[in-house]
């Protein structure tokens, strides 16, 4: 009897599932035990834990994108094993850039999520031949950009500064090289890219529009590898491998030399410009045992750009991140992270008698701790806290030559402190219903030393209405804000291949990018919330229907959303932003709303693959002020600078013989709003153009066709040394897409001019190599 009791006693089996190439854990991997038909799923750390009776067990381990593995295990005591799955290569690594992996759009609770595949970026037709992460994202539903040559990106009607962009957990305050032509992260270094457009996890805060996560891969443990690429304007190289059995290295760099090609453009502003940039990354990963992992990563980039004329622009980004991950138990993991991120701008005037240097910067130092707990595979809990210190300079100018007519001017630097705490849970209530709920609380303090001005009541703020000022000492709290940020998501599976999802959430943002232009420019600067600038708040709800057909060959999605924004910033007519000690006098409080419908159809298998994404979206804003003279468009809602009602993106990829691939993109979107003169009047005997309503007009619609042919030189899938050639044409039919339209007076007449950044067909060739 005692023997029988012992035989039925269950033991603990823990299986750690890792990628056979990168050795990185595989969250969501599946375990199936043939003898008892029992199964379980891996948690976020790639750990599968199950209680099972002793015996000889046949384990089948599988994950999307990997070959299934089989192994026999003798379970005679509590046991922990590690299993490596090999990535599945299909048609020589031909994979898709699409919103979801096979079946993931049905099985997971997340909606409004875009995931990119890195290998396929190298085959996409892009401008100047360089693979680009942000350009791939802007081909997805709900993601747009201000135009060609514009930095940043816009998500569901949000401004560029409302996107939280994290590289290895650290924020990037600038996401572009060469004024938007390139993403500032080398794609060869990146393991995963995920963009969340809706209510993202309560683990993250600080922005009100979207969350973009980019993580670099770990160095290879099995041997040294070399890869890179070359295009007419840039070169890049990445090396990774083991320094010892427990320490790996990943290092990469990229440099650009675009001046020759810039001279070929028809636009005079582009042709006579000069540019240069570089970026470099380094990552060390130390794994002393199965429970501990320590990773340190560093990143630096620098840009220099000179427009025709007498001004040189330069900016640098620096990131340093350290993370310790400790597996306390198979279902309990602790992460501790410390990071620094800084963005510094300098503008140099070099004209005679106007030599000067203008500088601004933003720096963020952060420490955070996170705990991940998995309960019975169907219930996951995350909780954590973080603290941030901000240091911001909105501007400083000083003369740099003996005969310069520029007077030195300096705006006092700003300091701020943000604290956050969160709890997040995901619970599989039934096999068809999954609930994800989270709550975050954030608190912000605007700190001295600062001088705060007080203005006369019942009058618009201006330099003339300043009545007093108060001086706050170093570290003294000037203004404090805070509040709860609830997040909620629900998935209901309707059938095997269909699901309906809903989400809602609130987010807060305590820093703002001050810019009164449509696109990000080198003169934009960051500004913290203070006594006159409350934090931005966004409330978003979304609903989606997802359907897969023909064994997940086809994916169909329909998502609708509505977003309400509080405490937006708009600008007075003729606003003076640079080196303004009373900046609040140039800003206007506003409310915003954005809504839209996103439709996606994709084909993921077969010789011909691709996707069609259509978005109907509106982004509106209304100035809220009691003063009639400051109301824009009478206080009514009007289109924001990033309002694009219609966007259509079509991508197709055709596998040809002899390892050739043909790919194409077609892009169409409504032109952005613009303000045209609608009359003129005479002032002091001179004609003056009259602009009565802001953003009441639009520039012409944008459309473009790109094509590319790629050749993979491998003879078989196992070949480790090979190259990929990509020949592409950007803007095949040379359409002169307008970036902006401006007006001047000439011979007593008002004349309009159209500015196109490219306005012509651009051929390119790129070579990527792997050793």
C-alpha cells in the first residue's frame, strides 16, 4: 500500500525552453507529454512547470517559428531540464513583415499590436537602399508619418513625442537619422520589434499614444559571427560571439556618407545640403548559472546636417542600460534595471558676424524593479516600481566669434522627478476568455531652482501682464501632479479561428516636445510639465474582430478606436518658442480627440504573400481658453497637423526561382492639413496676407510605388556564409509628392510654391553579408 501511494505522488518537472541560436528564452512555448496527454505553456521567462506522476516521459516541445523537439526524461525526483529549439527556416529565411505570427492574433489578448520580422526588412524596397524599422512600421494600419524626410512617426492621431520608444528598456528621445531618412537603430542588432497602438501594459507609462519596444539580441554562445551590409550611402557591420563560456559580446556600428547622392536630387534644398551620421552599440551578457543573467548594453549616435546657407545642425544620443534577471523559482522571476538616456542638440551659426552656438538637451536617469509570477499557467501577475529623474535644458545661446553680433542668452535648466508603481495580471478565465487588467499610479514633481512668473488675472498671459515672480530653491517642489492609470483588455474566442477583443486604458505624460511644425526639426526642444503646463492625459477604447482562414494562411482584422486627449499644447499665432523665458505666454491649452477604423488583410503562406492595410482616421484639436482673441478657429475642433483621413498600404512578395524574390509597396494617404491665405488687407500702406482659419486646407494627396528584387546566394538552408543582394526602385513613376506648400509676395501678387523632398525615382542597391 505504501508503494502504491508513493507511485502516485506527483513530482515537479520544470522545462526551460530556449532559442537554439540566440539562447534566448521562448515565452509561450508548449509542452506535451505523450504518455498522459498532459500539457502546459511557458511563462514570460520561457519556463514550463508541471506536476506529474513519476516515470519515463516522452516530451514534445514546440513553439511558433521553431522545429518541434522530442526528448525522453526519467522523472524520479523534482527535475529541471533545459531544451533548445531550432528556428524554422522556410524558403531560405523568407519571412513576413506583418502584424501577428501564425494564430497569435486569435489566441492572445493583445490587440492593436504590430510585430516586425528583422530578416525581411533587408528585402523591402526603401529609399537609399538601407533597411529601416520605422519605414516598415509606417506601412501598417494606424501608423503614419508627416511625410518624406520627416523624423518620428504618428500613431492613431498622436504626435511624435507621444510615443514611448524603448531600446533595451531605455527611452530614445530621437528616433531618426538624416532628418527622418533612417531609423537611428541598426536593424542588424535587433532581435524583436513590437509596437502597441492601444492600451499597453501597466508596466509602462510616461507617454499617451503608443509603446515601441526594440530589444537587441544576445551574443552567440556557440561561435563568432560577422554580418553587415553596404549601400550607396551607408555601411554597417555587426560581430558577436562568446568571450568565455558564460560571457558573450554583441557589437555593431554604422556610418553614412550621403553627400554624393544628395547632390543628385532635383530639390535645391536637398541637393546643396551636407550630412553625416554614425551609430554604435555594444552588449555584454553574463550568465553565471541557470538562475542569473546580467546584461549591459550601450548605444551612441551622432548626426550632423547642414542646410544650404550658414547653419550647421548636430545632435547626439547616448544610452546605457544594466539589467539583472534572477529566476527565484521556475514560475517567479525578478528583474532589476538601471539606465541613462540623453539627447543633446547643438546649432552652429557660421555666417560672418553671426557666429553662435545654440544648445539644448534632455537627460533621463531611471531605476526600476519588476516581479513576474506565473500561477498554474493560466494566471500571470506582474508588479513593479520605478523612479525617474529628468534634467532638461530648453535652450542656451552664446556667441562663438570675436565679431559676432549675437548676445549670450540662457534659459534656466529644468529638473523633474517621476515615480510609478504598477500591478498587471493576465487570467485565462476559460479556454475561450482571457482577461488582462492593470493599474498604474504615477506621480510627478517639477523642481527648482526656477523663477516662476505670476500674471494678472482675467487677461491673456504675456510679458506685459507679468505682475510678480517667485524664486524657488534647488530641489524645492514647484508643482506636483499624479493620478491612476487603469488598463483593461479582454479576449473572447468565438470559434477556432476567430476572436473578438476589447481594450481600454488611461495614460499620462509629463514631458512635451515643443514644436510648431508638422514634422520634427533640429530646433525642437523638450519641456516638462510645470505650473502652467499640466500633464497630457489620454483615454482610449478600442474594439476588434479577428478571423483566420485556410489554416492561418489568411488573416483578417477589423479594429475601431476612440481616443480623448486632455491638456494638449497648441501655439499662438506668431509664437516665439526659442529662448523664451516666459514660454507659457506662447502656448495655448487644448483638447484633442482621435478616432478611426483599421482594416487589414494578409496572406502569410505560399509563393505569393503580402498584406493590404486601410485606415480611416481623424485627429482633431480645439483650443480651450476663456479669451476670445486667443481661440483658434473660434474654439471649434479643427484638424490637427497630423490628421490624415485615408491611408492605404499594399505590400506584396513573390518567391521566384533560383532564390530570387520580388517585393513591392504601394502607399497612398490624404495630404496633411495646411493653412492657406484666404485674402489680404492693407496695413501702413503695405499689403498683408490674411490667414483666418488654421488647417482649413490640405496639401495634395500622397502616393508612391516601390519595387525591389532580392537574390539570396545560398545553395542550401544550412549554409552559414552567404550574401543577399537587393536591387530596388523607390517612387517608380517619379511622382512629385509635395511635402509642403508656401506662399510669397512677388510684384504685388501672392504666389504659391510646392516643395517636394524627393520628387523623382530613386534606384538603389544594397548587399548584406553573413559569416
